[in-house]
């Protein structure tokens, strides 16, 4: 007995697949979708999207910088903040001191940007 296409489709519609997608299945689907989207979306649109993302990231970075700056300005009245900064500074200095005396060749070979 041979089933027609419509019979097969009705059988598929009636049956419910209970198998869950695995992580690799999901990543494969994402990869396929990205590939098809790249083919569908022209490069001009993708470049505009990139510009928008950079613009948005820039505004987020500005907000973070402003928050950090305001936090440092308010630090004069906040003893906990002062203590935290002092602890971090001491740990950094101790680490640099240890690295200098224990790993001198590491420091000598460290690249330093000249900006």
C-alpha cells in the first residue's frame, strides 16, 4: 500500500513529536538561520546594523563612565568605598612587587604600548 503525500502530511500533523532539541541541534539551527539571514540581508543593511550597535555600545560605555566618575566623586563621604580602593591598590602593588622580584624576565619582555 502506497501513501499519498496528503495522507503522509495528515499523519505528521496528527502525531506530536515529543523529542526535545539538544544543545547541538539548537546551535546547528542558529548557524543555519544566520547563514540564511546573511544571504537575505544585503551588506548595506548589515553595515547600518553594525553602526547602530556601535552607537548603542558607545552610549552604554558613556553611562558606565559617568557612573564610575560620580562614584569616585562621592567617595569622600563613603568610608567603605575608600577601604575597598585601598585594599585593591595594596593587592595590586603587592602583586607587582612579587612579580618584579620573582619573574624579572617576564617584566623585561612585557610589551608596553606607546600612546
